[in-house]
């Protein structure tokens, strides 16, 4: 008898063990009972036919984007009676966790991240959205440039829907520009130098940056000379000495440092010290960053801060000018194995169209993607001009970070170059030696 | 009776053994195997793996950035270790020397361990090391030490030192507690007898405390080695978005290879990441063996 009890005990232990380790996911196409789910759709129609859509979001639930997305999802649930299981993973959680979860067979119907990551790294998991987009006439009020970028990133097919777009450009303090007598934003390198000289003469440091964006800045600077493909060639094939533009570009920054146009605090600016400190406090004229900057520093800069944006200027003998920039968006994609793709696409429409697109833009000081929402937040008025003039897209940092083994060295040496601790030739030599 | 016992042992050990194999043994074996393959991403199907033999290890040792990360790890382990162990031992001796408010001081020194590393790093980065209004800058300005006041603590030249100071600050309490537990076990009579014999406090330390806590020192060195090898969070906090020459460690390199770097889509190879893991394991095992060899177990120790 005791032996029997022991065997039963052993079996129970094993059952509990494997039950605890087992797959807790469920098939989303199955109708679910509303009482088993957390839903606010108290008066929702067709309760017994409600479906569950699992959405992994890259935002935190407490940041503005997360809050607005939750509102859009709540509205969707109230209108349809379906249940949306939104899981806010944050950037790191999404980047680390999504692919293993999908590989492990977890049901995730909808997810989002950067346009290149979604369409590149996670391309194997994406559903072709061409048919759904056509059926919903989605592109009638879509942002053409962003949808084209999304198609381009996926090799020509629409596999994801862009939202929360950004442009990477010089943000500037309009009051400082006005005080210094800079009447128009620079479009060429000479105009840029002239603006820097006037700002310096007015008693401000013209330029600053944080360590986190130094390689993005470098990518822009070199891409103006050789284009994005040229930057990729230099960083991945180690052509630091072979490509003459590397030295030319470094000489430009040696000159900026020598003339005192770059803040002396730059070498110590560990993100977000530069953006939250000297730039937001109105001590520096320009800071190169994405259009998310006003949202990030608004609490420090205050409502009186007058925001301006201009694209990285064209350089002498360069191949690209102000028609090229790094712009992109976060993208919503549907799992190719999802059984609730139509419902997931409907959620995408809630987030990226009409009321919630406007709310998302206003709350996060971001750019709307619904072409019917023509108004951009006032802080981004000039970013709109930059965006509308773009015909060429760079990837992040114009691919200056494409070689993971070189990025830290590039970052350190570019900081030293900007701080005047290194000459242009020493910069080239150091990069060549390290490659 | 013996048979019954054996059966019960099996009943109670089986779940633990299954968990042990699933959580420890299987990942170790899988990591070892992965280190000999090119693996597109950490959960990639085995059919997508490409056998490369020892090429991952060869590549690691030929990459400047990985060598830099090893050098940083060595510096953290050696210089940080010497600093942390010395201060922790000093505090442990002082705290056990019969001072008043012993528990209070012990709690204060240990406190950084219960504060999140993110909060601590933010304090150091945004306040202590800030070269405009930071603690160090204003303090040295007030005492008139201009050379120190002008140090840019977070510049590329000083970033490693700053990182080491910040990290070590948080680790002293933990190792002090381990030393303290060893010292507490030494019978008070020994100190009383030596005091009667006229031994000074330094003499008591060198002839009683130090010889009797060698086992604890060994534990501390191994614990420090394990935490140094896992050095990751502080490095990430001191260099957000993109890695940094001065703060990169092998764990950060492993992460870059396994999950990709920053905002650019870079090539991933979880096999290379696994090879980093294997090398780090070897490092800890070597430290363990060397420590056991150098610090011999005595007959009497606490």
C-alpha cells in the first residue's frame, strides 16, 4: 500500500512538474468566454464569438506611446467585443524576447519594432499585408514615403505598417539662432560654418551631442561625402585610409573643434547628459538627434523652448545633400501564422488612423502617419519641411554602426576628434590601426 | 528498510534531478555544442546551424574589440578586486573591533547592495561624475584642488576608472559581510588572551584574524571572480545604445553577437556568443584552481 502511495506521489510530482513547464499558450482563433478575460467591453456585442488577439508592444505601459496604444486597444475592444492581450515588453524585452517566443511556438498575433528590425531580423515571421491593405484601402490615407520605406525594407512587399515615424536631423534652439543673427537654417557646409561662427560670437556653444549618438552623427557626416553604400564599405571593409573622404570629413570636424564650435562638455556627455543638460537648458545651439527629442526633453526645456530642425547640410564634392536623411518608423506586423489577421489589421487601423493617430502624435510630440492628419505638433513644424523634401533614405547612422567590432572604436575616436584631442590624420590612423 | 529508503530517495530526488538537468546540464551541453557552430540566432533550429569547429574561438581571439573586452575584464577583476577586498576587509575588521553602533554601520555599508544598479549608476553618472555641478567637481573646487576639479570623469580617458569606482562602491558591503561572518566566528578568547599578552590591534590582525579567515578570503575571491565575469549591467548603463571601448566586457560582447548591437541591424552569431560563454567559464575554473592552489586549507580556520 505504501509503495502504491509512493508511486502515486511520484507520478503527481512529475505531472505537476511538467504541467508547470508546459506550453501555456492557446490558439487565438478559439472563441473565448468573456468572463475569463480581462476586458472592459461590458456592453460588447456577440460575447460568445469574441476572439483574442495577442499583441506584443515595444513600448513601456507608462510612456506616452504605451498609454495611447492602450487607449486605442480599449476602444477596439469596446467596439468589437474582441479581447486584445497587450503585453508591453519595452525595447529590450522585445528585441531579446520576441524571436525566441515565436520560435518556441507562442501565439503572438501582432508585434512592433523598428522598420529595419521588423522587416530584416524578423522577416521570416511576417504575414504579407498587401491583400489586407488593399481590402481596407489602407494606403488611401497612408504616408507614401513611409509605406515605400516599409516595402523597401521588406524587399518590395508590404509586410508591416509604419507608425511613430522619425527623421534624424539637427534640432536647434530658435531663440539662440535669432539672437546670433542666423536667419535661415544652413543647407550647405559653408552656411553651417557661418551659423556656428555667429552662435559662438553670441556667447553660446554651437554644437553638442551625447555619446549614444556620436556614431549616428559620424555616419551622416561621412554619408554626405560618399553616400550610405560608401559608409558601409568603409566600416565593414576597413577602408579608413583607402577612402579619401574619411580624412576630408575628419578635417571638417578638426576645424569645428579648433574653432571652438563644439561644446567642451561633449567628451563627458554620457546620454542623456547633453540633451537634458546644455541643450535643453538653452546653452547650446544645435544637437543632432531624431524628432523624438522634443518629447524626451520637454519637461526640462519647457513650453517656451522654440524648436527648429534642419537636415544635415550638403558638403563640397559630396554625393548626397539635404534630400537624403535617416528616416524611419516603428512598424506593426502580423505573425504569418496568426489565425486572427483581419482582427489584428483592424487594431493596426485603430492605432495608425484618425483619432488615435492624432492622439499619438500630440501626446508623444511625434509625427502622424494618417495623411488626413495634416497637422504636426508645433515643435516639429520644421521637421515636416525636412521630411517633405526627402527623396533618399538612409538606414540608422547611414550604416556607420554596421560593423559591430568597430563601432566602439569609432565612437571613442570621433569623440576625441570632436573634442580636439585628435587631429584628422590621427583619427584616420587610429581607425585604420584598429580595423 | 534499506529498500524503502532507496525508493523514497528516488521519489524525492527525481524532480530535483530532472530540474537540475533541464536548467543547468542541458544548457551547458547545448552552449558547448553551439560554440562549435555558426548559429543565426539563439533559438534557431538546429538544421540552420553550420559547423565551424574552433573557428569561433579563433575569430574571438583575433578581434581587437574582444581582446579589449578581456583586458577590461582583467582590470576590473584585478584592480577592482584588490580595492574591494582591501576596503571590505578593513571595514569588517573595524566593525568587529567592538565599536559602538556596529549594526548601524554594517547596514550602512551594505546598503548599496539593496539599491538597484540602475539607480546607483544614474546617481554616479548624472550627479557624482557630472563635470558641471557634480559632487566631485564641486567638492574639489571647494577644497581648492583644481587638478582634481577639472577631471572629466566620463571622458574616454577616465570612463573606465569612473566605472570601476562606481561598481566597487556597491560591492564593498557584500564582501565585507562575508569577511565579517568569518571574523565573527573566531573565538573572542583569542583576542582577549592576546590583549592580555600586550598585542596591538595590527598584531592581532596579522597573527590571529588574517590566518584564520583564509578560507573566507578564498570564498570572496571566487565570488568576486564570478561577479566580475558576469559584468554586464554597469557596462550597459555607462554606455547606452552603442558599446564603448572603455566599458565593454566579454558579457557585453556576447550580448552584441547574440542579440545584435544598438539600432543598426547587425549580423548575429549565437555560436560566437556561446564561445564567449565557454571562455568565461574556463576563466572562472582557472581562478578557482589557482586560488585553491595558492591559498591552502589550514587545519584551523573559520
